[in-house]
C-alpha cells in the first residue's frame, strides 16, 4: 500500500468510497449521495485552501483517502484542523485507516498545526479505539446533534495536541 497526494484523476474513486460510506455507515451524517462534480469541487477547494487530500493505493486501486481542513471559521482556529478518513468497505479493519491517520498527523505536525480533531459517530467503536491508540482523547460527546435515516445520532469529538 502506498500513501500519496490525491490527484484529480482519483476523484471518481474517492466519490465511490464516499457514497458507499454514506450508504452503509453512520460515519457521514447525510442521506444523499454526491456526484463526481461535487467531490471535484470539494477537492479543488481543499487544495486551494492549502489542505492535504491523500489516498491509499494498492495495486493501482484507491482503497481509502484522508483529508483535513479548518475546524471552525475564524483566524483564532487557524492551528486546529479537523480530519476525515474513509476506507473502501472491502479494505476496512486491515490497517488502511491507521496508515492514513498516521500520515495525516505527520503532515499536520510538519505544517505547524497544533491540534487535530476528529468527529466520530458514537457507534463507531473501532474508530474511537483507533484514535485513542494515536493519543486522541474524547473532548466532547454531543448527544443527538444529527439525524440520519430518521435516527438521532451522537457525535464524539476527539482531539490530539500535536506539538
């Protein structure tokens, strides 16, 4: 497996992973899938703002991706970033997310960021455990702040001080 910066040519694969995560998990709090044009606009905005979008590739196949961006609006938050990691369903629980998270932490640290935040659905125990293994701690549990498929969901915010 290789981790590398994403390219525009990866957007179709990223879109497929994103839509599968929407359809099969509560990791993304939305019901509607997106098209490639929407994900391309998202990618271009991240790159234009100076944020990384990385992919995990194995044997020519994109099997996961990670990104971070601003945590909240305002200059006071400029050194805090929020990340997202999504892995193709057939490759989950095989170390892909772990490898992407490790790389995102390294990029953020090298970029001079101070805090990294992850927003995780409370039912995603594997992701919560993974983040704890990387030194993240739970900083907030926001009960019933989202709805997906008619179900109220609880968001867990985890953070890691990078330096």
